[in-house]
């Protein structure tokens, strides 16, 4: 069965430093997609970055990069130069084709707090 | 990316009543997804709604409790029926535009409190 695991319930980072949020996944389908979302206290879900299972390079979007290690089934999010506005919940999610509805399955999330 | 208008943004309801949540998408989409996020928890998929067919419910969710309508390719509703305090959650709708650059787009959420 598909599964997403985030082992860090909470993380602290000093402003302007980099932080890595861990995510591991499990699927038997060779074709899948991995997503990271940010959820501030307002509750909205903000898409950050996407990595496809066949992508040769790690995805990057501005200050966000994804450290994709396929053999280890990990897709860690790296946030560089942290800002106070980065304080939020972060969710890793996976979509694969095992289920014809292409549904998105979420990890339990990591709460990030950026210290000034 | 798709823009989704979700209403209401929040509500406080009496137990035993029902609330209908609406999601309007700015373009046609094949599938819409409804999620529940209980306090302090992650998102759990309730059901997948296809236009013109019955919604597909995930394990632990039933149509009598969470009836869904999908009358066309841009609109869907989720009803939370016979509410109890345990239904207090954020409910979100989502669509997959099949454009990986944008991922799945979510509505702004409905924050429901049942008293």
C-alpha cells in the first residue's frame, strides 16, 4: 500500500539558515509524483514543489529544493535562507497510478518554526 | 493554475444539523477531491467526485454521512450530515489539473465547528 512518512513533528530553524524536512515514501508503482505543500495558520494549502519519479534532476523552485533519493525512497524538502514567513505546517504528499483516481496521499506533516 | 472558490470559509453549527460546502472551479476538471483535516492532523481523503457518476468514498467514509454532488465539470458540493462535535474539522476540495508545475490546487477550506 502507498504510504508517506514524515518523522519530524516539529522543527526549529534560525532565520536565514537552511533547513531540511524529511519525507520517505513507499509504493510499488514505478510511476509516481511527489509534492510538498505549505499550510500556514490560515489553513490554505500552498503548493511548493513537485518531483516526478522519472525526473533525472532534483526539483528546485526558488528557495525550495527537493533532495530526491529514489533508491532510498526519500524526498526531503530543503528550504534555504529561512524567513519568518516560512513558519507553517509542511506536508509531503504522493500521487501514483496504483489507484485510477490519481489521488493524493499526505504525510502527517512537520511544523516548522523560524526563530528571529 | 486552477482557481477554486470554496464556501463557506467557516461556520459554527449545532449538533444534529447538516452543512453543505460548495466548490466552484474556474475551468472544467474531470475529478474533484474532498479532504478532511481534523485538528492538528493531516489531510485525509473523503471521496473522489466525477461528473455524472457516483462519488467514490474512501474507507471509513460513507455516502449517508458525506453526500456529494457533482452536477457539472466546474462545481461540486459536500454535505456533512447529522453533525457531531467529532465532525469539527477543516474541509477542503481539490482538483488535479494534470500540470505538474502546479500540482493539485486546493480551495481555501471550510473551518467547521460543531457545538
